[in-house]
C-alpha cells in the first residue's frame, strides 16, 4: 500500500469517455489498496477556447480575470472525474487549487507555488476517499485565483506529492515513457526504465517535451520519485529519480535530444572589450526574445566573434536588431542561419568518463557532418549542425553510443 | 450618486456581444457617478450543458460535485464581463460566491444564504471599481462550493443589495417590467410603474415568471427596493417596494395572473372526520408531488368532498395514488380534470374594499364561464375554470377592473 499522486493531462481527460477511463484506472490502484490523489488538467482544447473568448473581450486580457476564466477548465474536469469515481464505487471528493489550498504568489498567469496545506487532502485520504485536485491553479495571499502557466498541472502534481510525502508521482501522458531519442527519427529508440532528474532536465529543455521542466526541477528539489506512463496502455513507464550510487551500471549516455526550432546569429569582428556581450544581447532581451546558446571563442586579435541562438520564430526580428547593434559597434559583419538543428548527447555517466565528446565528434565526422557550434555542460554535449543532417546525426549517435542495447542487467 | 446592484440573467449575457452590451450599460451608470455591483448568471444554455455532462458521468450526480461543475458557468461570465469593463475604461474586479464571501448552509444544489461578508466588495467600491459577482453560488461552512438552485442569481443580487444597504436592486430581464397581465393574452395589458412585494409574490407564484419568488421574499424581508427592467431597452421598468401610506391612490386590483399548468383532483364522499385530509394528501406528498390549491367545503352530512390541484405533469400519478387512497377510505368516487386553468386577481387594494370578489364572479358569469373552485387570500382571489375559457376570462377581468387605465396621477 502506497500513497500515489497521479496526474492526467488534457488529452487524457479530453472527452467524457476518457474521464471515465481515468476513473477506471484510478479504481485499479484503489482496489490494490493504494491511496490516490489525482491531479487533472482542463479537457484538451478548453483552455484555448477560454483564451480565445478572453481576447474577444479585451485586447490584452486583465491577468487577474484571465486566471478566473482559465481556472474553470480544471474545475469542470475535477467535478466530472469525482462523479465518475463515485459512480464506480470509489468515494471521491474534488478540490480547486484554492480549496486545497495551493498558495502561490500573486504573479497571475505564471504564479509560483509557495505553500500547500494538505490537511483536507490528508483527512479525505484517511477517510478512504480518492482526492481529485485541479491542476494548474492556486490562490494568492489576497484570495484571488492564480494559474501556474501552461503545463502547470505537472507542477501541481509534483508539489502535492512533495507536500504529502507521496511514494511516487505518476505523470500520465500520450507516450509510454522517456526514450533514448525520438522513435520517429530512430526506429530502435529504446524506452529508458530509469533516468536521473538532471538527465531529464537536459532532455526536456532540449525539446523532448514529455514533462514540464519546472515540475522536474521541483521533483528533484524535493526528491519526489517521478514516473512517466502512458494514459491508456499498461506498462512500467520511465522512473525519474536520483542517480544511484553504483555508477558501474550507469550507461555513459542516456539519450539524444534534438531541437529544430532554433536559428543561429553571429556578429563578427566586434571589439573584444568588457561589456560587449551585454551590448549585443541587451537589445535582444529588451525585445523579449529568449536566447538559448551563447558562444564566444577566444580571440587572437583585438576583435572577436559572438554567436547565439534564438527560437526560429524570432529569427527575423533578432537579425534586424543585431544589424542595428552591429552598426553601432562597428562590427565587421552579421551572419544568420535559420536552417540549423541542435543535437545533444545527455548522460550523467559522462561526468566520470573522458572522451565522450570526441566519440561524438568522430561519429559526426564519419558521416561528413560539419559541426558549426559546440557547447557543453557537465552532463551534456550540444552541437549545432545544418538542419538537413539532423536525422543522420541522431541515428549515427544513437548507434555509436549503443543506445538500442539494454545496458548491464538494468532491466 | 447611488449604490446600485444590477443583475443580468443568462439571456442578457448569452453571447460575447451581449456581455459587451452589459459592460456599456454599466459604464453609463458609472459615468453618472453611481457605484455599481453587477451580479451575473451563466451564459444561457451553459448550465444545461454542464448538467448534461454530469448526467453522462453519474446517473444521479453527487450534489457536492455538481455544484463545483455548475459554479464554473458564472465564473466564465464574471471574468469576461470584468475584462469588458476594464477594456472600456471602467476598472472592475470579479468575485466568485466563495470569494465575496457569500456564506450558505451546506444544502448543495439548493443552498440558503446565511451571511455575506461585504468588506472586499466595499473596499473595491471605495477604490472606484465596479464589482462583478457570480450569482447563484456561495460557500458552505467547510469551504465547499454551493449553488442556490435555479434562479438563484436573483437571490444573490437581492442579498448583496441588502448586505450593502444599496439604494436599489435592478433585475434586468427580457421584459420591460411587470404587466397587469400577460400582453400575449390581453393586447392592452399595461406595464405597472409600481407594485408591492406582496402583490409581486402573488403574481410570481401564479406564473408571471419575471422574478424568482425567493428573491422577492428576500427583498421584502430586508426592504430592498427592487426594479425590473429590460436588458436591452431603455425605460423605467417596474419598481417593487412596500405599500405606500396613501392607499387612496392604490388601485383595487394590480394585475391578473393565470396558470394553465395545473390539474384538479376531487375525492367525493369521504368520511368528514379528523385526519382525513392527511390521509388523502400524505401519499401524494410522499410521492414528491407538490400540491397547490386545497379546498374542502363544509359538509351537510357525515361525508365531504375534497379537492386539490397539482402540476399537470403529475396528474396521472396523483390520480393513481388517489384512487388507491379512495378505496381504502371507502370514498364514493374520484374525479379528475387536467383541462383546467387558474385565474387570479391580485391587489393590496382589495384589503380595504369589499365586493371585489363578487365583481370578479359577476364578470365571469356574464361571459358564461362556470367557476369550478374558489380560493382566496388577503390580497388575491383565485378561481379554477375550464382551460378553454382562460383567455376570455382574463380579458373580461382586465377590462372589468379597468387595468388598461392609468389610475389617478400615479404615473
């Protein structure tokens, strides 16, 4: 008997039939004797429908009022799911974020959870009830409804699991786990039975959109075991947890992430003096353009080259801004390329092994793929290559690092 | 400058365009310098849509969860209206029933308001904001969401007006006021500029469905001046208030109400002994059938006849029950008629004038209309007649009591 927090996203509760299926799944855990708290999102499409209405009422909807509107999406789901559970003989009670209470700061539309009162939830669990909680929403110090931003339901689930000291937080999705890479690109991509929080963070931020980054951070911080599972298929999914001590069994590389949403910009021949990075990126950030990679190499004369990547949608705007800045800085020239892709190998195992990066570069060279930019962190190596080589590069790396093979006796 | 509570029902906020129109109307009052609290219902059709979903999840939806679901309807409207007000330069803030707080008992789906905290509302009014409150909903002592039952938004508006000591509670509807009778039956039916709470109660309970009975009772109890107005047409509407002292100006009769939703049942020749009324009506009430009129005349032998009316939908069931009861009581016979109509004249003026009832009976007799049953209260006389005479009776009475004439210098 365990205490489990289960989170079902918009697609998993996208119709009355699916809500019914979720109730049946929850009942199976109850029948085994587990205590269950269920966190649900709004039915798929509902949040967009509400935002669309808001925009018709107000050009830039008041953040406080938008949160009141959006919070209704999850309220519909929690009440319907509680009814379905009651109907199938699982006594259940629903709670809005405010009722739990999930206390947040007052940053409407992107609030942060500050504290969760678990008394009511605990009392219902003790009374043998399933507790159904609205994801994505909370209440600020003034009693106003807040929302946590897109994907906030994952955060709600993890935060509740942490506050309740749950044995596991299960995130039900439309995939059956975290894979070594995208199975649409590599046929023999393999589901990982286990992955560390750090690896998952690198995989998620690089575009493997299985989990919200914030919820993984949160789970890591409070050491909540997180499991990614398929909503409608049976299977063990992928457990995300802390690195185990016996790193002997740890594979070098856990997965290969990639991202084709980026564009690269370079300003060449700028004066290599303090403050130049700020002068270049200041106007970009002032235009609310998010920058991903930033690379500046050592310079051998008094000028340097400066490269960064932005989301492809922001490419043209960033280029216009950069050309203006370059003129002001008397830079030699500005280059841009929006036909690039970023490929990264991720794995906590590379911490203790030299040569992982060179193995990567060798594999790419063998395929005749030119590396434009390199960036590394403790547990990942990222390269930017021409977009047309993306699939080739991912397949070559997947094979080089033997990701299709089950390592040791792990499974 | 006055403090006004305005209530807009589902039809008045039935589309984004209409919510916009409500915002424009509210702005006009603000521009005049009035403080305004707006109470809104769910967009028309929304509550039925939600109930329909609930019934698909659970044969008999859990009352607590149904309230969570239904409360979302008004939350959508309050947030959209607050946005529309903010957009047109009227700073506004929305509140759910729980946020105000509108405290109710825990009778889910039909909760009663016990107390309203007005601090937040008052603070917003003082800060120059329009306050938009979700009608129909409240919060129980445990923090659970409750709803007040159909039409509860009127009650919310009146209760808020009472708690805030508002100068007037305006109920916006799809009619421009309360009429002497249904204009679809009598061409020259006249809008009443004023009517008393008691008269309104009699008119409403008799089928002039302009206002919820509960809200009229509430307004009367707390002496909140209530005004019925048209949502999209200009005009003074009808003011519902206490009887004025100078009853010289008071017309004898204010209006004629009617109802064709009833059926009549009579059991003849039952023993005229204590307890017989209970023996007859007990099984009817046990079957959850509501009884309207109950008439028992003096009997001149040891048996009596007993007549009552029920809603026409309950006619067959009531007849079956009554036949069983009649057999047990050795009654002579049972009669029923579901082709009847009830017509009532209503007016506080009849208190001080004899002869009103006989004027009514004379008018009906002149038209050859047989009266089947008579029942009276202090300010009304009701008769049951054959349904086919309904329109004829209403027109005859409207003309006899000169309801098309403006009495004295009232207007």
